[in-house]
C-alpha cells in the first residue's frame, strides 16, 4: 500500500516525497514594463532583489512626478528598451506614474530617460547610488542593504530645477520592511551647499513596523498619491476667483465605480472636445468629491485624472481648478454603481 507523506508548509499541504519545499510561482509581470522589457533578465534576478529595486524605483519616480517640469500630462518621455533588472522596474514605475512613454532605439527626444547604478565604499560600509534623469533633471539617492532589506542612506537629491521644496517623500515604504532599530534620513535636497532643502527627519525602523507583503502599499498607490499631491496643492494654493466668469457649459463624466480612475474612451473624447473649444482665459472647474465627512481620496484622485487629461490636451494646469471635497450623503462601501465627475467651463464676462 502506497503511503503519502503529508507535509505542512505554511497553509499549503504537500505530498512531495521527503517533504521537499514546494515551488512557489512568482509573478514577474509586476516588475516589468507593461510594454517591452526583458523577461529573461527579470526571471534571472532573485525575487528579493526585484522587490528592493521596485522600492527604489518607486521612491525615485514618486519624487520625479512632483518636479513641476515633469508634471504628468505635460511630458512624454522617450525610453529605450531596458536591459537590466533596475531598468525594467524603473520603466514600469514611470508607466505606473502615468507618464506618456515613447519607445526609442537610442538617445532621441527632449525627454530621453537615462538611469544608473553605482557602487561605492564609504566609512559606513558599501552603498549603492541609483539615479534617473530626464534631460537636465535628475533624481538620485544612495541606499544600502541590511538583513536583506533596503534603506535610504542619504537625502534624495534633485538637480536641474530649483523648485524642490514642495516635494514630499513617502518613505514609509521602507519602514514597512521592519528592522532592528535601523535608521535612515528622509528628506529632499540639491547638490550644492546653497540648494534648498525640505524638512529632514531621521526615521527609526523597528521590528513592530513590519507589515506583511500582501498588505504593504503597492507601487501604483504611492505614485498616484504623489501625482495627486501636485494638482491638489496647486488648486488649493492658487484658487480661481470665478466671480468675473459666466458658466458656459456643464458636462458630466461617468466612471465605472467609486474606486475607478480610468477615463475610458468616452470620457477622453468628451475632454478632447471641451479642450478643442477652450479659449484663452477660460477656466474648467472639476467637482469629483462629495462624502459624508468631506474627505474622499479616491474621488480626489479621479479629479486629478481628469485634470491630467485636460493638460494632455494642451490646456494649461493654471486654467483647471479642482474643487474642494464637500460634505454630502454617505455612499456605502458596497455601492459599486457608476460615479459622476462634473466639469464646468467658465468664460469671462
């Protein structure tokens, strides 16, 4: 009689002989560009290294999208097919950030993307410097590995622009790994003594900070928040006085459900038509957010997505106003019905 030896690996029951470790299928697609990339390079790179590179790519790109000259919707990037693991995760991060990507075979275009990795020895031990540059604008940071985890070992440096003080880093993506009293510096600076610097903090990471992999912030969420921060800040700091304007037309865009920020072909066509009728001096007002407490990040991100679409149709960001979230009737979490975003076009009296 054949006896099967049952082994428990976490929650998986296996009938492998001698309790062999079961093969876990990994999803390489999350580390690769949506278009292009090198599957063989990604497949030959360890999963732990890919996760570290994804954190680095997310960190660098989340800063890049907050540089005014790099605002998503205004810049199309030229990118060659990546041939390294870092290149694959970086290009994927640029895609997830919402940049328009144009594939080229060489250094072509005004916004050609270059990136690099440099290893150096310091008095504190070996550190690796990662960078991404678009034209004259470069984002760079040093990182080191401890106990198979990656942590920043320097400020994030931005060069090629003087407008860095509004960049906000979400360095909690590193704290989620957990640590044994590990520390790192969080902040943004330039490459000269006189360069402006954001608030600099020392972050301590402890074991209890660790979050299971499946519950950590995903790359798209971090990058979406960075994009959202730029447009929300601009609308809040420079609100448009609509008193001298007449309402010209009101249009309603429909999204699939409360968690969706996908424009879809129909909404894109509507925005394209509105942009085509735009005259110098006109203003578009976007209202997407209404909730019981006046706070709805998903709706606010939808408004940002609509503004990005106007910007991609050559409407200046300064002519698009995202209205504050207002208190309204509560929408239950289980409600998956379509949601509306109102766009009102104003013209001076």
